[in-house]
C-alpha cells in the first residue's frame, strides 16, 4: 500500500455559481438587490469571456488538425502565440501547470494502472500538462483474478488539460517520421492537439502522453519465454544432427553427390517435420506476444477513453467557459466579503475571509485568488480604495453601475 501524498491547494472553486450567489444573498439585508447585482455582474463577465473565446479560436484555427490546407500555419511562431493565449485562459480558469515527473513514479503508475509505460517524444515539439481541483483519494485495485485487493493512496485531479504541439515537416528527422507513420489518422505535422480529461490520478498522467506506449512486464515476459525455452531448446538439440542429413539429401537430389539411402531419407523427413513443428511453436508464441500487447493497448486505451471529455476546439469552449465561471465566483466572493465588513479590509483579510466562507459553507479548501478577484470588481467600480484597504459600495449603487456598463456595451442607436 502506497503512502498518501501531501495534497496541493489550488484556486479552483468547485461550488456552483448559482449556489454561491444564493448563499451570499441569503446573508444580506439587501438580498433581492444583491441577487440581481450578482446576476448582472455574471452577465458582464460572460460577455467578456465570449470575446476571449473568439480570439482564442482564431489563434487555434490554423493549428487545428482538421484545418484545410489553405488555412494551415505550421510555424513555431503560430504555435507559440496560441500557446501563450491558451496558458492565459488556463490560468484564468485556475489551472496550474504540473510536471508529471515530479508527481508520479514508474512504480506508482504500475501499481495503479497495472502497466509499465514509457512515453516517447518522437515527432512532438512540446507537451504540457495542466490540472485543477486536486484532492486525495483512496483507489482500490484488484489483481490475481480479483483475489487480491490493494488500496492505493493518490492525488486525483478533477480536470486535466494536455497541450501537444507536433513538429513541422522541416523539423522532422527519421525517428520523427517513423512516429508520425504509426500515429492514428488526424495527426499531422505542425498541428496542435488539445485534450481535456476528468478525474485523473497523478500516477495516470503518463497515460495521457500522446507517445505513451506500454512495455511488456517481466512477469509476462517469463510466461511467454519460459515455455519457448523449455520446449524449443530440446527440440533444436535433437534436430541439429539431422540438419546435416537434410543438406546431404538436397545435395544428392541436385546431383552434387551419390545416391540417397532410405535411412537417410527417413531421417531427413523427420528433421523437416521437426523444423515445421519448431516453426509452428515460434508462430504460436509470437501470436501470444501480440495478443498480450493488444491487451496492454486496450487497457491503456480504456484508462484514457473513459476520462476524455473534449478534444481540440471543443476544449476551448469548455476552458473559456470554466474561466468565466471562476472569474464570476471570485468576484462574487470578494464583493460579498467586503460588503459584510464594517470597515475597509486589506488584501490578506479579504483572502482569509473568502477562504473561510468557502470552507464553512461548502467544505472547500481553496487558495483564493485575491488579486484576480479584486482587479475585476475594482475595474467595474464596485469597490473604493481607502489607503491600503478596500470597501464595497452598496448593492443598489453597484447594480446601477453595472446596468450602465451593460447599456454601454452596444451603442448602435447613438450612431444613427
């Protein structure tokens, strides 16, 4: 049984936005007004998120594996520009970049998945992993036909996003070309893949690598090799003396030497039969090896398949939506904490109060993103500065400000 690891706190607020708003409004004397103000604040942030989504999709379109040849851009600059905007969207949604090598070991991966996996970077320009919502969990593993049970302590991530950039044709070497030839249809040089997975344990991160390949376990190698050695070696030792007879028979048949005696012919036929038997045995072991490899591949595919939520452009919609959701909840909390206080609060006090609220009401241990939260509500004029502290304006005044900001979003009638 593995030891539990130390859980890493992040800024992901797992509570639903509607439930959070209702909980905040229920504590206020101006509950009805506050509820409407939070709803309008969420609408404004949604509009801003829509603009970011359009911009992000425009950067990804030339890198999409399904992009038509006329719109493709396989340059490193195009990938890096998209990568920077994509990472910004991930940070907004409270994702954190993780290095698989620092959170997993081969032993833990093998213990949890039952596979020994080696990732290959052939053909890949860059691969990056991002996660949020880390929680400790006990996972039960069964082995030996279900007779043996083992509990594995691991950190499980609610969401994992993988960004993969493939090399352009000008960057491809012989090993890269071989890797592209073995990849499934839809992967092309210069493209970028984006994948979103759900409920992934840290030891399983290596299974999400595009070049992940399971290797044969020592136990299976012994199971396949032992019968081959035990059966094949004695047969070869018995046949070896008769091989010379086969050559002698062939030489006599083609006139290289004298006549063939009947005993020699029988020995030659016996030797041929033995060689056929050895060949059939080798073929059977080869088929067993391929069958075992297919079982490994299926086990790897199952691990990934049932956790995959979205791919490529579909991830962008989910990601920007998740960023908008986190933006709104952070703004709601920051405003609520300041409004509940009778005096101005500094950043550290707002941060602590927001974290305590989430822990008390929703049982969430969150590292609240105070700087992002304050930047949003300060930009919209919902707070005032008093030296180092902040104070929230009244809900009715905040609602009027947000209503005016909403009206100013589109002013086509004023241009007529």
